[in-house]
C-alpha cells in the first residue's frame, strides 16, 4: 500500500493508481450512488474503473481511510480576486460605501486600483482557495468596481497560466461591459454607457479565447463573461451571443440578482432582465445566469423554455437578505441548477449547507430539498451547464477530477450518511486531497507552487491598500473610518 504523501504534488502519477476509501460516490443509471469501501482507478487523466473492488494490476494502491471520494466540485461563479463584497456585510447602502462610483470619481477618470502583478497574484491565491475546498472546475468571477473599466487579456493569460500550473480546470475570458452605474446624488443612481468600449472588450475576450482555449491538455476553456446585465446594451449582448455560437462556448451573465439591477433594467427597458432578453431572442442553453434570487414567475418561465442554467450562490445571497425562491421550484420547472461560491470564503460545502437551510426556509418544509440535491447541483448541475458529460461524475471514461473529503475529523463526528454529514458540517476545511485531470493538485492543505502562509500575508496587504483608497470612489469622499466603522467601538485608555 502506497501513502498519499508518496505522490508528487502537482504531477500525474505514472501508471494506474487505485484509490480506496470508506465511501466512494459512484454513478449508475443516471444518478450518483454510494459505494461502501469503494474503489476508483485512474490512469493519466482518465477514470478507468469505479466499484466495490478492483483485482487488476496497478502501479500503486492508496487507502484514503475514513473519507469520501467524490467527483470534484464545479463552481460556476468562483471568486478570483480579493473579495470586496465582504466589506458590505455590515456596511450599507452601497452608494455610500464605495460600491457605486460617484460622479466626482468618474469626472476625474476611473483608474486601476491594483497593478498587473497584484492582479496576477490574486488569481493564483484565489485558485488555491478553490482547490483547498475540493473545487476542480471553476468559472472565475471578479469585481469591476475597483477597475478602470473591464478586465484585460494580459491578466487572464496570467490566470490561464496559473490554472495550468496549479491544476485547476477553468472556463474563462476577461469580463467586459458597455456601461456602469454612477451615483449622481445621495441615493440617486444612473446608468452611463460607452458601447464602443464594451464592444472592444468583447473583441479582446474572443481574441483571448482563440489564443488560450485548449491549453494545458484542455484544462483551459473559453467562456464569454459580460459583466452584469444592467451594464450591457442590446448590441453588446447580441454580438456576445453571436460570438458564443461561432466559438461554441458558454456565456455567463449575472441577472435577476439584486434590487439595483431590477430598478436599472426596468428604467432602461421597461421590464425585467430575463424578460428583456427573451423579447430580444437572446436566451438559450448557452446562457449561465447567476443568481435568480430576484427572478419573477415570468422570468423563470423564460429560463425553463430556453434551457437557461441558473448558478445558485446561497451564501452571498443570504448575507444580504435574499434567497432563491426556490430551489425545488426551479427543479420542478426543469431548470438546471449549478452552484457557485461568489464570495469569500470560497467554500462550496458551506454554500451547500446554507443552500439546504434557505431552500427549506423558502418553502417552509423540511422535505423541500435534500443534501443530495445540493450535491447534485455542485457536480452534475455544473457539468450539465458546461455541456460536459465527462465531468461531475465518477464513471469509466470521465476525466479524473476527484475531491477527497475526510470523515474522521472531530467536526465530522458523529458521522452519518457521508453526503448529509458533509453538507450539515458545512466546511471545506475537511478536504483532504484533490486530483484534477489525474494530477494531485492539493494534499493536506498544500497546493503546488504556492507558499500559502506567505501568500495570505501578501493578499491581506494588497487588500488593506485597496481599502485605504476607498475614499476616492465613495460619495462625498469620507475617511475610511467613516465608510467602514468597526463592529464595536475601539477600546480607548481612560485618562
């Protein structure tokens, strides 16, 4: 028997590797199934065998003990920067806290708040967080609030390099937009557009996909990512969908996700975002749409009719007082649900736990949704949204994307059914190992090519510098202490 520690981190082991554990989440007759004391055999980047035993020859056999071997988790709204949303958890409204550009900032000319080397580092740091949480496939997302306008091909070339180096499967291209919301007076928001700039961003994104799609044995794939629906014009969205068909890639577009968007789109187009796109003939099964928390019955009917995939990000939604209404309702309408983390921490198990609770609260009944339903969304739902029958399941011929979750941790005791235990436990910190395309990408909280303690310190320093510049892009330019006061008053020495 070979120890997991004998494998080279960041590399594919030569020959056949037999993985055994207390539980294996296999796949049979179109659905997941639990295999007690199961076996998974991988060779190169492919799964060869899944079952209760394997008698064939192998280069090594690794017993992972009291653990679950699962398909790697799929995150279609995966945090890829240093999350500024966490600043808004206890601080609002957004227009007063640097979440919307004030007119004075726009008049001076928006600028990049991070240099290119910081942006490149952040992708590596964020990708490490995904691997640490059992995520093997990701569609990265980052905020454009602190950008001059959109993302660049150069920074996403660095992101593709990071994914290839670290062993993360990604769908990506630089995000672009034709406009943005501007605060023109306290509480007054107006949409401002520069359509040629948005079209130029789309051109850069398609050029990136043409150059990068298929790199690192297919780990890097293209996805068009217009920013948010209220920042896009009809011409930009039409051209985006045309290019997606031409390049055969998915499109992710955030919509039906918040009050600011709903108000802006209604003011601009007289209806909701999904209804607007339906009227334009732009909804299709290529479209991946986070978050649907503000979707109407009509919106959901459009999604169902056109095969739009919803990305459910329950943690970030719940933090700001909204829930998907509801997970079982969407399933009843045959709307495919995938999962996303969106915010820090990039913990998919925590999102599954919150998703379970909010779905039951939304429906008012405990049988509204099960732990297995959420696990399906994080595996099969994501694979379906990407059109990938070789992801999200452990079957012969599938890609060897595997997450191993420990069940012998004190927080996992008492353990019951492994899926229920992991969803109820709600923490990706029990992730023991990750294989992506057969490569050992994470083991015992270590990832290849990144010193995590040093990276954490560097990331915090970058974030602190960003926060210090928040007065530049906040209405009235108050000091940081006023924008983000502490949760409790700071202790002061008495005279």
